[in-house]
């Protein structure tokens, strides 16, 4: 009888201990109290002469140390660890988001004052001094050059990914292609521009800079992104779909075009649009391969430079004048809007073409 009573006594003691631990909790709103104290400490250091960034760092460190320490003294080690890790996650989130918000604010605040109908519909032809001009020629050139890059990159990238996933699993050629795609992913953008410039110098003549050369340079940067994104989407297609089609006697090419690609089309289109967004802001390859031109040029194959928005921003900022700086911020806002629109299109297309799922 002593053993059951002893074990019962242990159960009572343990339950009492758990009850004590359950009641030993931080007061409601403890994180706000610690946050207010951390802000007060940061403000004090700011008053004492520390910079704003230093005051923010002191306040964040005070919160990250004070809140878990309070939890350790009142609750337990597990709760303190949880609050410390949660604080670190939120701090990392803030470190990533705050510069992004600041960048977006600066581009909109500085560029919105420059945006007007004349800025969007005029070129810089014969514009000198304080005369009004615009980036219409650069915007047109960006759309033409990026369109050429997309026409080159999308078929090559998608077909390469189809070969790697559907036909070349494990063979040497597929491994070599994968290695080359990885290498192309890491090449500097200026190298792509130099390659296009050298290629057309050999084919056309020395010093050749035109829109098609810029499209070729951007395609070298787009192809690895398209290949990788398409490859990942094709991997997500269940093998059961392929095997069911093969069991019914459907040819491999028809299985790919009628089963695999429609299933992955949402992710493929999203990856393609994001790849376009990635290259539309490149400056170095376009400066080398397409050059800069203050006049309107709508022909990508004429032996004359074609202006693009990134190069327009660079040339205006290089003038080191008040007008040039304002035009550079205006071009940055236009480029920012283009990228945002492309990303929005990618989201919408991905939602529309996503496979329908049931219960």
C-alpha cells in the first residue's frame, strides 16, 4: 500500500509544481512594457549624442535582452528561448523590410515630381540646358529590347528545361547543360554585354551598337532564369500523370504538350515574367551593346544606338546637374512601375493558370 500512496504523493507534488509553473506567467502586455522601456533607452542615448542608427540598435538590443530575461526570471527557460528566437525573427524581418520601404519611398517621393505628360511623351532630341525633354525614346527602346530578349530566351529556356526533365535525366549531356546553366547564372551582366558587342562587331563591323545587340545580351541573362524556373515547375508535376498517359499509349511528345505543360503553365509563366523583371533594369550590358541615343529609334536592326530606361538614368545622372538628377529619379520611378506591373501580371497569370484542386 505504501507504493501506491508514494506514487500518488508524487503525482500530487508534480501536479502542484505544474500548477505553480502555469501560474508563473508574465503580465499581459509585457512585450509592450519592455518595448516602451527599450524605446526610452534608445531615446536617452539619442539625447546623449548618439546617432539615430546607434539609438535604434541600442533599443533593439535592449528589447532582445530584456524581454527574454524577464521571461526567464518569471516563467522558465523554454519560454525565454521562445521569446528570444521570436524577437530575432522579427528583427531580421525589420532589417529586410525597412530598407525596402525606405527605397520605395525615396523613389516615389523624388520621382513623382518629375513625372508629367511631357516627360512621358518627349525624347531628349536637341534638348539643352533647362529645356524640357523626356524618356519616351528610352521607354520605347526598353520595351523593344526586352521583347527581343524574351522572344529569344523563352523558347530556348523552356525547351532546355523540358529536355533536362523529360528526356535527359542522368545522361552526360544533361549534366553538362545543367553545369553550363549554373555558370551562366553567375556571370556578371557586363560580360553578357561584352559578348554581344564582340559578336556583332565580328558579324557587322567595328563599333556596332543597336537594339538587337542589347536584346541578345539580355537573353544571355534571361535564359538561365527561365531554365531554372521551368525546370522546378516540371519537377512538381506528378509522375502518375505521365505514367497514366503512357499506359494509354499516348506518345511522349503529346504527353508533354497536353499533360505536363498545362499542369505547370502557371509556374512557368510566373518564372518567365520574373525573369523579364530581372533583366529589364540591367544597365551595363545595354550600355555596351545598345549604346545611348537622345533621339527616337524604333528599329532594333538599324546600325544606330537605341536608348533604354536604365541607360537614360545613368546618362542623366552623369550630367551632375539638378535637372539630370530629377530626370534620373523620374526614370527610376518609371522603371519601378514597369517592374511592379510585370510582377503583378505574374501573380495574376499564376493564379489563373494554377491547376484546379478539389477536396
